[in-house]
């Protein structure tokens, strides 16, 4: 059968990345005075429970736990590259996309260009018309500073 790939289904990382985005997005609705552990948030999320692909769930889990362990560095990178925007003012969708992408850029072996492209795809799905430019601008700044 021509065109069929063996191994992982095409797009399985995108499915996992989308799931990780949705879990990170859900953290914005938590009670700040009673923070929950990312592990509990991930495993108790209905979208995680519904995901049939174990590979996608595992990838999403690694992204969420990785971000959680490095959130201060990731959030500082956002702050450093979001000119005149405090993190508290960034919309939840864009902030969740940025956190995920910057974690991938700084702490994984995923190519920077792939992390940026996937972030833009998430903004196309979940953001508004202005999301892409805002997210791309910050990620471009992080990418340039990473090369230094």
C-alpha cells in the first residue's frame, strides 16, 4: 500500500501536543490558593482519559510534567520576550501555547522550527486572528536568544 507509513500514526505528536495544550490551558481555572499537582491534573483530565492513543498520552504527559518542572524558566523567557506585556495580561490560549512551545524549544530535542510550527498550528485551532502574530513574535525572540 503506497503512502502508508509503518510505526506511529502520522500526526501522533500533534495529537499529544494538543492534549498537553488542553491540560495546560485547564490550569488557568484552578484555585491559586490551593494548587494541584500537575500529575493529578493530567491523570484526572477527562480529555486524557478519552484519548485512545497511549503514545499520544505519553507524549502529552512528558510535555506537561516537563513544563511543570521548568515553569519558572519558561515563564521568564515569555516575560523577557513579550515586550510590554506582563504574563498576567496574556490571554490564556496564547499563554498556554507559549508555555508548551518554549518548553519544547528549551528543554527537548524537538527542533526549534518544529516547536514554532506546531505552536502556530495550535493558535490556528484555538486562538483568534491576532494569536499567530503575537505567539510567533515571542517564539522568534526566544529562538534567536537560544542561538546566542
